[in-house]
């Protein structure tokens, strides 16, 4: 009997080691299935429902995406790394829907194409796309996975860098990427003396760096990337007060997508179980690290 007990204990220990080595520790549990969200019911591009296709802009910038360039054609960061806030949220959503990391496919789609009318080359898209009623006429959006603070960045030592209010920005020339809510904020709220809209955020950043504009408007995490990596001579002047309903980033879907409702349910779980909060803490700057311009 004693030999049999020892053999059983040895076998149990071996199974535990094998399980841990495979990446599934004793405390790991797979995400419980979401009712009504079987893969075959999601209307995916992959008719076999074995692959979830996610679109993103390229280059993929931190802190939204992470990891070094590895998988072509991705630049700056590699969405397949699972690093960065949006990247991590995308894989967390995929897991809730029953997809392993290996079953996620990333595809390049320019930001402005993501919410335009017509057929889409993705099941969902995640690259800092804010929900607006106008965009929702041509594409569907998930619930929020991030609430946005529009933020002003300017070169250190310039008069604009000492601004304390939105009204103080009116006598300057500001820039942003075309088609963004940052550009909308400049046009509709700040209404500055000068404004320049660029085809990409990179172009806006270069205009700031060369002094062709006094400041750029971007979301808060991007502002810290600009000042920390792209233009160290710049500073985060402050967050811009929210006007109207809170702005948020949502996943984008083709109009009438069957997947949208299930992604909402997955995000509900991730908010409720603290995953969203943990990922924001891991990858994004604290909102209180920048003052609010009144």
C-alpha cells in the first residue's frame, strides 16, 4: 500500500511539473465561454472560425503596442508581441472569445480607413479610434476600453509651454493628424489663430520639432511617448478639459458585425474582473501626471 501511495504521489508531481512547463499552472483557468458567442456565430472573415483577424495602423507605436520590430511588415512595435496596452487588451478579448494567441492574425490598415464605409479586411480594429456619432454611421464600435484625455504638447521654454488654460492657446498655431478627434478639438473647441492638419501623427510631430507649429494635440499616453522618445525637447503642457460626453476608444467593426456584441461582453468581463485596470497600470501613464488646462 505504501509503495502504491508513493507511486501515486510521484505521478501527481510529474503531472504538475508537465502542466507548469506547458504554461498552464495549477492556478490557471481558461476563460469561461460567453453565452451566445460560439466562434461559428461570430461571422468572422475566416469561414472556419479558427482565426480572429485584428487590424492596426503601421507603424504601431508604444505605449499602445510594444515589442521590437520582428514580424514583417510591422514597424516600431510588433503587435504579435502581446506587449503594449491595446495589444494586451486585444489578446485578452481574444482569450475571452476562445482564441489562443496563435489564432490571432494582425493585418495593416491605415487609421483613417478603419471607420470608412465599405468592406473591411478585419474582424475588429484597434488603434486609438475614438467613437463619434459620425464614424458610427459607417462602422460599428465596441464599448470603451480606454477613456481619452486630449493633451497639448509643446517645446520647452516656449511661451505656450506655460499655458494654464484652453483660452490661453488661441493665439498660437496648433497641429494634429487628419481625421482624429484631436483635430476636431482644435477646430471646434480651441479655435486657435493658426491650425495645421497633417496626414500622419509623425508629420505633426516633425512640424512641432522644426518649429513650424507651436503645439500638437494628441491623447495623453501618446503625449508622453512624443516627449519621452520622439521630441525630448518637448513637454506635456497639460490635459485639455473634456467638452460634452466623455471621449473613449472602442474597437471598430464592419457595419452590422455579429462580433461586436460578443466583444462588448468580453470587455464587460475585463472591466469587471480588474483586467483593464491592471493593463492600464502596466502600460499607460497615470492621468494625474499631467495638469488639466481649464
